[in-house]
C-alpha cells in the first residue's frame, strides 16, 4: 500500500477480508493482488470481485516479486520446520525452500501479511513466514534470508479497489476489467463474447475462465481489455456484451500502470466513430453533431 499512497494503511489476513472491509465502508480502498507473471490470475481476487456487492478498480501497480524468510527473533534457520505463506508465494519460492529447508513443511494461508502476523505470535505453531520485507518489519520479525523468489524477473500486478463512484478520466493508456457470463454452455459461446471485442478492434490483455460455483461446467470469463468505457469502441463493446451475455459485471476503467497506449486500427478511433455518427445524422436529416 505504501507504494501507491501515503494514507493510513493496515494489513488484512486475506483478500476476502480486504474486499469485505471495502464493501462495508470500514476502509476507503484496498490494494489486492490480481495477477502474477509466473502464476497467472489470483483466484481469490478474481472470484471475490466477481461476486458480492459491486466494487470497481480505480488504479493498478506492478511490483517486482521479493520474498523473505521471516522468523521470530532468536530463531535460527536450522530451527525452521513449519513455514506458512500464501499459495502464490509458495509456488514462487518452492525451489528455494527445497534447496534450503528440505525438512520444512509449508502450509498455505490467506495472505503473506497474514502469515507474518501468525508467525509473530509467541504461541504460533509456525517457525517462519515467507512474506514481503515490509510485513516482516511491521510484525517485528527477523529476515533469515532475502530475495528468495525462484524467478528474479517475476512481477505481481496489484489493483486498488473502491466502492462504485466517479471513474478515473480516460488517459489514452487505460484498461477495462469485466466479468462476462454466458447465457448457456454451447458451441461458440466464448466466440460470441470474443467477437464483441474483435469486431471493434479492442485488444485483450488477459482472459481467464472461472467456475461460477453454481453448477458443474458453468463458467464465466474474467477479462482485461485495452481502453476506457468513455471511449466509443469500449462503450460499444460493453453494449454488445450486454446483448449476448446473461450478465456482465463491470469492474472499472483505470490507467494502465505501464502507460502503454493501444494501437488502434483505422476505423476504430474516436474520430472515426464521431465521423460515422455525423454521417448517420446527416442521412436522417438531423443537425450534425459536433
């Protein structure tokens, strides 16, 4: 949280706890992981954003993966037998743990911050946490080892989530996140969804299928697309999805952390849409739009 704001911040034990606190008004906003360059989407975030009271993403930040092995003061590495961490952190440090803690058993919990909080308890059954250094410092833990991620180039994408309100203005380098639900599982159901993007020249930066948890084989699609709902091509895409999907959950339009502007093909720019609207107005005998 310190990476994106100087406002008062507090840790939570899990993604769900963060999002519940935002929904209840206990906190103004929450920063949660949504995607990792090694492990892909963070399912706890994807699933909790897709259900429950509406929330929207207002910004994102890309953070290099940097994990430490944190212990209570006085603990030696030879004493570490039980380790707790988040599933993604475990997956990204597995080789290091095997090489350096061959006798240790790793338990997966709700978050790396929660793991550090657990290990800080004097009566904890865990000897160490794999977490970020900031969490180790927050709970008064010592770092026995640093930079223990197996892939030094790994990056995790975090998103700032708030209750619905005014959206960030378009910047020209934006991203829109949504969840699309099929009417029914049938041949071409995903194609129906993808065509809404393709026919308007909208590029996807992420798409993942997630079970709706309502029936076996019933899936929805979590999607990140280039562009902002304020742009005609994205607005048209969302209208198209609303026609062909059972439900579309809009999760926000916000600036891209990498500031990469989309390459918009001829025929799909705002100017192209405006020219087409003026042409139609002229055909119908209306006053041309500005």
